[in-house]
C-alpha cells in the first residue's frame, strides 16, 4: 500500500489521541520525516490542516471558517454556530480570517461546502440575472 499524506494524517490523529500531550511534538517530527522519506514533501504545507480535519472527524465536529473584510466575525459567530450545530448535530470549530478585498458580508466554509454571502457575490448574482436572456414566448 502506497503511503499518502492523507493516510499519514489519519494515522497521526489516531496515534496522537493515545499519547500524552508532551509527546505530540516528537510525533510531529516523526511524521515530517516520513513525509520527506516517502517523497511527500510537497504536501507538508497542507499536512497540519489534514491532521486537524481528521482530529475533528474523530471528535464528531466540523470546521467552520468565517472570512470577513476585517476578521471581526463577532456579529456572525453566534448565529453561524447555532445554525450549523442545529443542522448537522455536530460541534463547531470556528476559524476566523480576514480578506480586505471583500466589500462587505461574509464568506462561510462549513467542512467542504462554501457559502458566499458577500456584497461582491450578491452583485455578481444580480449581474447574471440582469444579463440572462429573456424568453418572449
């Protein structure tokens, strides 16, 4: 069986749960050496996210990323957590980020699903509707 970064992340998350917290850095070093030895160094930059995703899966949680223009998601956070936890019946792990290119609104990523509630997205949708052909029949 060929080793992949994803399978290593899975094994890392599984093993890390059985170790004392003080031993996890040594496990991370070992995982880095395996990535290099298996020729998977190109995946090293995404490996921490893979591990986090696996960790959340095992906890039954879901990662929620909220992107706003100023990284101030406080107005949205409570409502997003409530809506996601009610819909999925899973706990949320919130990550906030800023994207100064956003004109307003919020980008929301729940697991692998993305939702665009930005002003730019609304303007793009409006433009598509206004430029769509009109049926005359």
